C-alpha cells in the first residue's frame, strides 16, 4: 500500500488503482488474496465503506472475486482486463487529443511517427 493518499482524487479510486497497479506489476497475481476493505480502512484510517467502494468496483469488473468468509482474490483474467481497460483510457485521454492537436497544427502522419519514435533526450530533428 502506498504510504500517502492524494487529496485531489477520490480515495476509493486510489484504492482501486493501487490494486490494479499491483496486478499489472505482478506483485498481486491470479489466485492471490487482495488486501481487504478492513486492511485498507485501518492502514489509511478511513471509513471501510470508502475502501469497499473501490474493491466492489473491481469485483463488478471481474478483476477480483469474493469468496465469502475468506476474502477477495485476483481472477485469472484480471491482468488482461486491466490492460485492455487502460489501453482504451489511454486512447481516449491521450491519443485522440494528440491526434486532434496534430491536425490543428497541420502535422503530417510521418511527423507524428517520427515523434513517436523519439528516444528520451532526442529532440527529433
């Protein structure tokens, strides 16, 4: 668990993203138990319902599976679901606005491709 929460973002979303990040980074793998609502609530000193909201969204998305009396477990499909969901978010939040701005600037496709192929520290010229 991260030590500190961001005050500018809903807590339940941060908890949800923490679990998703752990799955993408393989620190939580399929079949493994995820931290519980009460563990998050105790660690961050928040209402368990707040932590539960983020965890329940993961259950609805098929990322976590509730086992009554035992806890929440990572599903076999979890990593694939998260990656596909985040690719779609990346497309909508970053790629489409970039493409729209490039069109405004009358950039040609090859210019964009050159930019995408830049390595860190290069200026593309």
